[in-house]
C-alpha cells in the first residue's frame, strides 16, 4: 500500500519490538535514500502499531496482508487501524493517531 505497511514477524521474546522497528525504519530509510527512490524526500512517521496473534491465526493474517489492495477498496487505512485498536481493546486518543493520507 502506498501509505502503510504490514509485517508478519515471528519475534523471539529476547528481542524488543521497538528495537526491531527502529532497525527496520533506519535501514529502509538509508536504502531508499541511497538508491534515490522516488522524487521526494523520504521519512517514516513517528510511532508504529503492533498486534499479536495466535499461531493458529497466522494463515488468516498472511491472507489478510496479501489482499490489502482489495481490502482497501472498501476500508481506508484509518478505518482499519481504528478497528484494530478497538478489536484489541486498546485505549487511544484520536489526536495521537497517525497522520492519515486519504
């Protein structure tokens, strides 16, 4: 998707999620800038969202990610993200959500 990414990652408990995301953002930014990909300056937004799933749900989550383009014909990223926050009972203040581009 042009405005967000989904990762399906198996993470060992001795690895901090925030460290992994920091490394992904740092390395991908360096790569994009070194390759001069796109006409504009690239940077990630602050923060990230992470949700955990049971191993029995992995194929459903992978299928969901594979079908993002079809999914977003019906649901925007903003709607999707808020729906996940609510599904996982995560309290949030809308003023601290991402800057959504629609």
